[in-house]
């Protein structure tokens, strides 16, 4: 009986082994499926992160383009507000600015007073050419009246050149009263070239819309062409494009559309800071899902060990990519606060820092130095802009050498610099003495010598002055010293273009 019992147990043991193997196989399948789901989600998240980062990067480049033109306009508004000029003097000033700027993308600069008198850098005379036109009714004028912000028009095709142009405008205030509106016309070519020549992902593209959702750049020229203004994104007769407007309005990334050419694409977008415009990235949806499809095919024939390795490798790659992306983001963010020519802090950083000072932070021991390079325009005209750049870099190097760690140096304009010092007046005098010695001993390869006028004001010596009053007083002292420099040198200051 014992042997028969032993024989009876053998099928049970075999059955148990088979069941165990089936359960093990089922567990491996479930583990593989679970691993696939986890890995595919991670890969998709990484793809979304990368494509969103790509969109953010392009939006940042566009923001730099807008910021540069906005800074140009704001600087000239400031100059016009500070200096009273008649119409002829203002026309000469604006024409001189265009000549010195020598920017192929800056089309025109013009000021229209509240009496509808226009002065333009291109010598346009509205009183003669168009006496019946009231430019104060133009959108670029009316939208600036109640705000200190820069107003951006939508792009339009210039009838004279056939090129895309946008207008930036800002009201000009003097003693709290609006005296008119300053505007610049800028060719959009440089921005368009970046988005059309920059390599993009296969079967994908990037386009731009303005604040009214008018399409500025798009590969479908049949649907999006210019009349007087760009066609809106939701008025081109493409069924899925109104969904893009809704997604942008509601800030919903990752919208999948059936595009104008029948390809399914995923939409990511990013606002161009300060302009109201948007960069929109249309990514071929197969690129986003390609990673998960490939991984699924591998899971069908790969053992649990390879599946585990795939997950670990995937996580490693994702973390590495994240670190690289983070470092790249931090580097771009740092460069956004620096002047690329001199590697000093730029005007954006200056505005951020002085905003804190205006709020009362560090005002008690503040010393403000306003500096201006003498003869930069003459150097540019006679020796070329490379020599002028050498002069600016030399000025920056002298400042870096002379001013210590308690100082922060900014380039706030073409030849204009500011140093904010936190310390004693005695320390400031020592630093300025070092600075005078550095300037006197400097010699370049193209520009042989360097001259810099400056004025400085200490808050401790002027306790009743606000930051803006201290800044204005330092500027006045600097301009007084500049005038004395030209008087002693026997140089005609107006010929230097140094006003």
C-alpha cells in the first residue's frame, strides 16, 4: 500500500510543479507588464520634459530679441524726457541715433508729440507729407496713453520693403506730464530666421503667434498669409486649430491635434515674456510614442533580468538628462543677467537690484558711481566697431580691477556704466583712485588710450535724497566732469556725438 501511495503522490507533485511554473510564468508576465507600464510612463514623461524644455529655450531666445528692442526704446524715451529739444534738434538726434546704432533690423524711430507733430530718424515730415493724418489716433499711440509699459503691435508687411515689421511704442513723460509717444519699427527677419533656419525634430515645426493669436510664422502659407494683419490661429478653417487657442488660454500643454497635413502632432507652448506673444512647438506624435512602442516589443522576448536592467538604465538616463538640462537652464539663466560684451551685469540685473534698494534694502551705506566712456562714437567712426568694443572691454576690465567685492558693476547702456558700492566714503575714494590709475595706464591694440568721466554720490552724505535722486545727481556730476574733460582737451563734444 505504501508503494501505491507513493505512486499516487507523483502526479500530485508533478501537477504542483506545473502549477508553480505556470504561476511563476504568470508572475513574470505581470512583472513584465508592470515594468513596461512604469518604464513607458517614465520615457513619456522624459520626452514631454525634453520637448517642453526645447520650447522654453526657443521662447527664451525670442524673449532676448524682444528685450533688446525694448531696452533700445526705453533708453531713447529716457533721453528724450531728460533733454528738451525742438523738432529739428529731435530729428537730428534720432537720425544720429540710427546712424550710430547701425542696426540692419532697426527700420525707423519716430516721436509724435501730443500736438501731432512727428520727428523721425529717417527725416519723414508729417506736416509736409501727410498734413491731414492724425497719428494720435493710431493704435501704437492710443494704447500707450494710460500705461508706462512698452506696447507691441502685431506684425505687418511693410509696403516699401515687403518685409515683416513690428512697432514698439512707449509714452514719454516729463515732470509727470505726457509729452508724446516714441516708437521704433523693427524688421522681424532676425527672429523669423532663427525659427526657420534652426534645425527641428523630424516632421515637426515651431511657429509664433502674437497677443491676438495672429500667426506670425507657420509652414502652412496657404492657410496663414498676410492681408493687413496676420490671420488668427482659429480663423484659418483648420478644424483642430481653435483647440490650440483654448489650450493656450487655459494653459493646457500636450494637446494632440490632426494637423493641416494630416499628421498627428502634440502641441507645447511657452509665452515670450513681456510681449504677450507665444512660441508653439508642434511635435510629431510618433516621436513621443516611439520610445514606448520600441520598449513594448522588447518586453515580448526579454527575460525579467533584462527588463530590470532596462528600468535601471532608463532611470539612470533620465536622471542624467535631468542634471544636464538643469545645468543648461542655470547657465542660460546666469547669462540672462550678464552683458555678453563686457561680462558685467546688465541693465536687467541693475533694475532688479535697484528695485530692492528703492524698497529700503542697503540704502544706508550706498555709494553710486555713474560712469561714461568718452569718445566712443568717434572711436567707432574712425577705427571701427571692433575698436569701440575693445574700448568698452578695457573700461570694464579697469572697473573690475579697481572696485572690490563690496561693489557691483553694471553696463546699463552703450557707453554707460554704473557701480553700486556698499561701504564707506573713504573706501570709495581709494577705489576711484585705483580706477583712475588703471584708466591712465590702459592701452589697447586698436584704441590706444581710454578716458572715462564719472560722478559719485554717497547716501550717507545726502540722507534726504531718494535712490532716484542720488542716481540723477551722480549723472549730473558725471556730465559736468565730461564737459570739463572736453573743455580741457579742446575737443568739440558735438562732433564726438557725446551729449
